[in-house]
């Protein structure tokens, strides 16, 4: 079962592809999305990554939280359920 992760402090220039590539070092990535503001078309500075399983998700949080992506240190945590 896949696990969804929240990724914060993303650089404005980070794309879905670069986010996915960064997380592939921790395991199998099912999807990666940088959230875009509808009005400006710019990144909101956060996104979500869906890892293939719980083990890969735990590895990603442990290994990638505080890592550097496109010149910024990112914050990685387990995503909270939608309200």
C-alpha cells in the first residue's frame, strides 16, 4: 500500500520531475507533485510524494528530511489525511 508524504520548503524552480528524481534515491516513487498556485502559476513551495510502500516512505522521511533540493533544505513528513 502506498504512503503519501508532505514535502515543504521547496524551491520555486523545482518541478514534479526533479522532486520525483530526488525521492527515487529512497525507494519506488508512484507520484510526485509540486502544488501550483492557480492565479500566479507559481509553486506554492510545497508538494506531495507518494511512495510505493511504508518501508520506502520511512526511508524517505529519515534520509531526505533536511536534505538539499535545488538549493533549499526541504522538510519531509508523513502527510495528514485530507479534511
